[in-house]
């Protein structure tokens, strides 16, 4: 009887330990995503300021990031720029495999997902 009780106790300890480890992994993953998003948002805000300064100086939006003296690349930590019309633009970066966080120049705010520019 005592051995069955010890075995059951050991199984509970294993289950609890597994849940604890998985919870820690999940929390670390969420924390890393939040840190990454904050870092990219800060970098993107610098790009937005450079775009606005270029627009004031040149009286037009840059065609691409190279016009601002920045490298264009591709990947999960890449910040993208898109001229939407003669006055509006978006700056974005991926927040998941299916979704991006966008800065819209028409609202001067960050939004999840792609939308048409407001008139």
C-alpha cells in the first residue's frame, strides 16, 4: 500500500514539474516577443521621423528606405516601408507569421493589420 502511495505521489510531482516547466517556457516566450516588439517599434519610430524629415526637405515621400540611407532587407526582424500615395505611407514589421504591426501616417498611430488609407 505504501509503495502505491509513493508511486502516486511521484506521478503527481512529475505532472506538477512538467506543468511548471511548460509555464516557464511559455512566459519566457511571451516576454521575448514583447521585448522584440518594443525594440522594433522604437527602431521603426526613428524611420518614421526620417521619412517625415525627408518629406519636409524634398517635398515628396522617399521611394524606398535606400533614399534615407538605410539598407533594405527581408526577414522576421525587418522593418518595411511602403509609400501608399503621394502623401501617405506605412512602416511595418511582423509580429507573428500571419500578422504585421503597421504605423499609418494618416492617423499617426500603430495598428494591427493592413487597411486602406483614410482620406
